[in-house]
C-alpha cells in the first residue's frame, strides 16, 4: 500500500525534475526571461512535491526490514545490493543538489546552478533505476546461485541483474511514464492559466513544450509497454494470462476489449468484445502466437513447486491492464489534438481543449496506479517469482495488530500529507507568476531561502 | 582484515556521519523557537540548515541500506524487532521534513506555529528513539535461535537504551547551539553561545554517565576509555571556546563529542551486531548475519568508487553555503 502512495508522487518528481531542467537549459541558452520565470514556477511545484517524495522514500527503505523481515533475511544478499547502491549513488545526489539548487539561485555561477538541477534529475532517475532493478529481480530472478547449506539465494552476477530484460524494458517504461505524467501536469497547469487569460504568452510556451514532450513519450511508453508484455509473457506467463483472463491455452488468441464476468470463480465470461489475433500479436509479437492459459500454467507450477493455487486475482489483473492501456490512449489522443491546435495556432483560444487538458491531470494518476497494480498483483502469490511466497515473507515477530495500527497511522499521515501537498500545489499553480525582472541579467537578489 | 569487518566499520562510519551531520539539524530544529524572539529570528535559524538537512538525512537511508546489503540478518532482525519504535521515527522524520517545506507556504501565524511545533517535536523524537534503538543493540534483546525477535515493544524501553536516547538528544542540543553560533550573527548568535555555555555542564554529566554505563553493560569494568574521557573534556572546552568567540573550535569539539559517542557504542558492540539476552550462542554477529562474499566484494568496489565523490560534493555544498546569516535578510520576507 505504501508503495502505491509513493508511486503517486515519484513519477511527477522524476518527470518534473527533467522538465524543469529543460526549461532552465532553454533559459540558459536563449536568455529569454519567460523561461526563467517558468523555471522558477515549475521548480517550486517540484520542490513542494519532492518534500513528500523523499520522506516517503525513507519509509520504503525501512519497511522491508520492518514488515518483510523473513523476506529480507532470505534475499538480502541479492536484493539489498541495489538498494544500497541507490542510497549511495542516487539519493545523495538528488537530495544534496536539490538543496544546492533551491538555495543557489544567486550564490552560484549560472552554469553550476544549471548543472545542479540536472544532477537532481539524474539522481531521481538513477534511484528509479536501482529500485526497478531490485523489483525486476523479484519478477524474474537472475544472476544468483542458491547456497546449498542455507537455501538462500546468493548474488553471483550483478551484470545479469542489471541487464535483466524485465528490468531494461520495465525501467524504460517507468521512466517514459514518469515523463508523460509530469508533462500532463505541466500541460494542465498551463491550460488552467491560459483559461484565466493570465500571462498567456509565457504559459503558451510551457503548454507547447509539454505537448511536444507528451506525444512522443506517450507513444514510446506504449510501444515499450507492449514489448515489456512480450518479455513478461516469456518469464511470467501467469501475469499476462491473468491480465487477459485467458483460462485456456489458445492459438491464435483474440484480445478482449471488454468483458463481463471472468473472475477467479467464473471462468466463462458472459459478454466479450474481441479483436481476433491481437492478443497473440501483443504477447508474442507473432500473428498466430500461442498464449498459454491460466489453468495449464497453474498445473505446471503445482508440479514444480508443490500443491497450491498460483493464480493471481484475475479480476484486478484484467481491469488494471485495461484501465492503464485505455487511459494511455486517451492521453495520447489529447496530446495529438493539442499539437494539431498548436499547428493551427488555436491552442490559446480553444476553450474546450484547455478545459479538458486541465482535468486530464487525473489521467496519469489512474494510469500509473493501474500499471503498478498490474505488475505487482500479477506476481502474486509470489513475493519473488519462483523463490518465495508473499505469505512467507512477512515478519514473524510482528503481530497483526501492530501492522494494522501502523498501517492506519501511515495511511492517515499520508492522507493528510497528500491533501496538504495537493492543496499547496494547486494554490501555487493558480498563483500569478512573480513579476518579470526588468533586466533578467542582473536582477535584484531574490532571497533564495526557506520563506 | 576481512570484508565483513570492513563493512562493520563502514556501517559504523555511516551512522557516525549521520549523527554528526543530522545531529546539528536536529539541534537546530529543537532550538529554533527557543533561540528566536520573532519570525525573522526563526527564519534565520532555520535557514542555517536550509540547503543542508536533506542531504544529511540521506546518511540514515544509506546506513540502513548498507546494513540490508552487507548484513541482511542484522537488518531483518533489528528493523522487525523495533517495528513500532522505527515507525515512530519515520513519522517524526516525515513531519519534520515536510515542516521545513510546508511551513513557509502560508503566512498565517497559526499555520506557521503548527509546523514549527511539529518541527521541534520531530527533532526531539527522532534522535531519542534512534538512540534507544542503538542502545538496545548493546544492552541486548530477547532473540531466539532462529534470529527472530521474541519480545514486545515494551522490552525495547530498557534503562540503558533510554539513557542512550537522552544522551543523543542532549548532544544534539549542544551541537545545534554551536552550529547556530557558527552560522549566524548578532543577537541570535549571542543567544546560541550563551545557551551552549549553560548546556555544557549538564551534557558533560550525561555523557560521563553514558560512558561509564556503556562499559558496565559491555562487561569491561567501570572506567571510561581514553576517547570517552577526551569527549567529556571536549564538552568543557567547547563551552570555553564558545565564550571566547571561537565558534569554529566550539563546533569542531561538539562534532568530536557526537562522533566519539556513536563510535563507542559500535566499538563495544563489535564483533556482535545485536546482543541477545538468551546467551551468547544466540547473539547476532557480523559472521552469522553477513551476505555472501560476492555481494560484499561488489559493494566494497562500489563504495570505494562512489563514497569519496559523495563526500567531496557534500563538502563542496558546505563550502558554498559557508557564510553567516543575519536576521536583516529575513526581516522583510519578500513575496516568494
């Protein structure tokens, strides 16, 4: 649960860090004051958001030991290494240079100040890389040998962990999704400002920039996502079969666009709209590819790992897959419409588009949460695919009451923080821009400090 | 020297680094209301750590992650045993972290007051509970032969562990005061120096008791060792330097006090990592909780490459933001 919450804020942070860096680079290159004002504006949004992202990241790092001690004990040898590298290589970079960037506006040479926002962006995406490497290992364990006496997996090839195909595709997918998320946020904020008719010239630029980023990233994200699907169909056939609610093996397979029924207790959906061959194509890259059904994989796993039910919750799996994909399509269409309006030079005046673009801010949140559910739920009942069941990973010494209490506390705390964070971001986003400096080259020193 | 020993030292260094750096952040958080007469004073004090605290807090994350990678057994037992305590630490750190950020987002006095008080509370609770946790490692907890914790939350609150918590909070206060004196001018600086002088005798007594108690717990007699005696003398000297306008020396000395305190806990612990009250056979040690040799080798290479870089750019940050702050900068809070 906490990881879902964490995942709400992190993509915005990673993406926004990059976009802010891009804005500042444009200001640096072209010297136009508008970019400087935009950098400040979106930089502040970034800072408000990062405050929450960093501290909830701390919780992530600690809770493996707190809630999942049996898991940590068993796989710490492999799983701990990427986390420690994340702390050393990424967190230090991100946190240190964020401080430098916020407070360095008038104390640093411009070049170094610009470099520090890039350091933040790189740190943020590096940290995502290590955490995704660790997560991908849970999805598809590689690069380890099992110790004969203790039965613990021991790392023996870090290169294999860092070139895990699930990681390479998954990380690219997440990075693109993060960039798209931030682009949508930037678009929504700019659209809101344009609707109010304030600073039209400035915010038209940021709207155009966000659209120019959004359309290609979204397209790439979808392409990489479908490649990831192929990779996962190979290593985690259960996940893909469940996402398609495909109980029986099929060849060629149709993609179901919409269905009623078909959950874990009901293998025959009542109403299905299907597109022939599409599933084969998505899962295997072949027109007539074979997709193995849930029942067959379950039987295989029972032979391999002993009796039990190895099917994840199919209903969640099926719908999170669709929710993610359909939202992505909507975002893509929206960005194409926006680009067309830019081409016709009507972006600033199309009230319908601006209205939609403002509310589109919720779409990537839905998309990201659904995507995360898809990959985590699809691994169940395993915590590490084929090595350890989720039920065996929890801390034996921690009582249920303790976990429930702490979950409630964290939930309430996060809820309050989320509300404050969102309210602050919205209030700030609706604020007017700080007045343009008369001469951007040497303006009066703005107090770069905690206000 | 084997890699297992090296990693015990690295982890001790990371914890020490965390307390030396974040220690004055905690101190600044605790003292920022006490040392201030008005909002401009408070802003001056908070801004002394403005660009720094976030990077300092990462030391804690890295210390935890290094334990995970090098000693998964230690990490798993310690963090699950101290579940509620660490959950509270996290709540405290979260509130403290967002307090910095959210506090300034509204000018209402009620809003600022609320976040200000949360900042103080968070800055007391976090070092206290982490101190309790470190004290528990040495005093011992009920640990079964399966390396799992067999006690409850209340078993954590042992007398020695609580004393370690008190000691760390006390040092954080002193360390924070010398830091503020070093980084500000005018009245705020004078008040910080006066506070440091007044606090010093109490802190010296607390640390002395800590040093003796640590030796008793470790079964090494009563007398503190040379480093600990030096730490106690350093507190007295810090008070003197604070009076003599030597802010840098005073701060350097409180840094030494903090480092000596943390190091002495880890020194007495070695080669154990968690003492068990069920006899030495069930103690967690560096050898029965460590990762495999490949992981340790890999992590050593990474650490040797990256850590100096991190240390260098953090030092550069301190150099960049080295100048003293005066309240004049914050008297007319410009529109953000």
